[in-house]
């Protein structure tokens, strides 16, 4: 299980890092502009969860992405812990 655990954590770190550095904006205002443009083209009645997700990105969080990273890492670590306890 060590092999899989290592790669699960490494994949989360690498994936999150790539996601962060590939964003085409640097400020919350730029994000709001980009998301706002995209939201105008998405039919809310057809894709309510996509719109909800985009609106959550527009809302000022005051964070640096740490909470999203920690949320995902906690999911990975909790799952690994359950597997370890089941062995």
C-alpha cells in the first residue's frame, strides 16, 4: 500500500500545483471577469451546478487556495487511513 499511498499524495500535490499555475489570471478581479463572461453563456436551468460552482469561484474567499488543497489532501489521507485500518 505504501507505493499507492505515495503516488496518491504525489498526484494530489502535482495536480493541484498544475491547476494553480495554469490559471489565466492573477487577481480575484480578473477571475471574476473571466467567470462572469463564461456565466453569461451557460444556461442556468440546464447546468445549475456548473453555475453554482463558477459563482463560488467568483465569491471573494480571502484565501490563497490553501483550503481547496487541504480539503483534497484530507480526502486522500482519510481514505488511506481507512485502507490501513482495514488491513
